[in-house]
């Protein structure tokens, strides 16, 4: 079981801040995770429609989309951050 945490408009579009999920064996990278989540419903598909802008953190460390997610306790998904 992996905890997924969603932030900002990703959270708003999915409709929840976090969830625990059993990932299929073929979901092995951040990119594969985003593709899989888009199949879970319209909210997920809408939130993740522009995969390239979604940022990923595994166990609270920012990673690239091709990073393996095996053994992750927590994966966070969030839109680009802006300064200010």
C-alpha cells in the first residue's frame, strides 16, 4: 500500500487530499503512476491531463518522472510552484 498525497489544484480536481492505494505491478515509475491514475476517473484524468507539469516527490524528495517508485511510502503530486 502506498500513500498518495495531492496538493493545490491537483487535490481540488481529484476531490481528496490523500489516499492509500495498491498499485499494479506494472506501475514502476512516476510517469507510469500518472498514466495509471488517469484511468481511475474523470477527476484524476482532469487533474493529470498535462502530465509534464505535474511535480512528483517520493518520500518527500523531488524526483523526475522516470524515477522508480518501488518501496515508496509516500508519493506526492502537485502542480508547479510559483514564487512570491
